[in-house]
C-alpha cells in the first residue's frame, strides 16, 4: 500500500496523546501532584489529539463532507473511530478543567481511560479487519497500536515531568521503558509472522485461468492510474529492509537507551520519529492482491 503522511501523522499523534493521558491518570491514582501538572498535561494531550485530527482532513477528497464518515458506525471501524476521537477529546478537556476548578475527577478519568482504549481498538481494527491484507489481518495489529501509542505517551509524560515535576520522572521513565520493551516484543512478533506469510492469490486465481505459465503483455492502459498510485509504495524490497532496521532502532532500541541514560526529552523526539518510520513501514508492507496485476508491468 502507499503510505499517506496524513494518516501516519494522525495515528502517531493521537496515539501519543492517548498514551500521555493514560500516564497522567496513572500519576493521579498513585501519586499526589499539583493542579498545574495535570492541567498542563491535559493541554499537551489535547494539542496532540487536535493536531492528529487536523492531519486526517488532508486525507479526505471532500473535507466538507467529513461528517458523513460517522454515518456507518454499525459496521465501520472508521466511523467508530470518528465518533470516539472527539468524545475522548471532550473528556480530556473536561478532566483538565475539573482539575483546574478543583472538582472531582475520578469519573472523568475512568471514562477517559475507557475511551482511550476504545480509540486504540477502533484505529487498529480499521486495518486488522481487512482479511485480504494478510499483513494487517492479525490481533497483533491492534495490540501494537495500543502498546506503541502507550510507549510514546509515557515517554512524553516522562519528558514532561522532568520539566514540571522531577520527582515523578523516575516512575514515568520506568513505565515508558516497560511499554517500549513490550512494544518491541509484539512488533517483532508481527514482523516474524508477516515474514512467514504466503500469498493466497495468484495470477491464475485472479483471472480464472489455470495454465501454469501466464505472461502479462500489457496493462490495458498507457499511463498510471488510481490503482498504480494508491496501492503500491514504489520502493524496492531493499529499501523496506533498511527501513525495518531503522524503525526498530529509532522506535525501541535508542529510546530505551536514552530513557535509561536520563535523556528523556531526546528519548521522546527519537521515539516519535522512529514510530513515524514504523507507521510508514506498516502501510508499505501490506501487499494488496491487485498488485499481482499492476506491479507486473510497473
């Protein structure tokens, strides 16, 4: 598939925003901290969520019709994501406002945690539910969205606490390191799984001809089309292999080392860049069955 930068930004930004909120609620439950810490953290989370939502509009052919994307909520995970995201943003805002005003926050925190998890599930299931894309059709897709978002969110929380509440930095660093290592394990498992996949379709099954040798002579068009642009990334296998090692280092290995070394802000910057590379690889690795036809002459 061709990775769309708008979707890459959407998923990485809102994932970090969700993870940051989960980290803030964890601190609220286990530690005593001042109002400014939680209000500031809620603001950062909202900025990330809003930036991700804004990025998603660049993926729409007709942004003025964006409201229609919520109409199919009974059957579409995308529609459910469109509904859950603004609901989560509203709860994050209300939670931060409650801290500012000194009101009770437990109910809002619980609602926010449930919505954050629901949003991870909705985002992951958009891709995991597609049976014809074998690389995505796995529970590991949803698990990785949750773990990688939590890792970046907790790493951001650790960096934030190093400036706003240094006494919390050690606990949040430990949490960020755990989420990063868990994410490393499950993302590695998905890479190993995908490396063992075998194609379910062939040129013979695609066109209903069982001859053992089929040679495609023409594509039926003299120029590119939507199919050749949107369903293939245009990079070779070597480029994907290099990017795989790059994102494994950038999203997991280097951030873990930086967290251990106490370079918390740098750890978040490196990890976020690594997760963007991971997300590009995630989309590019998915091989649409239609490429059996179109890539034969590309």
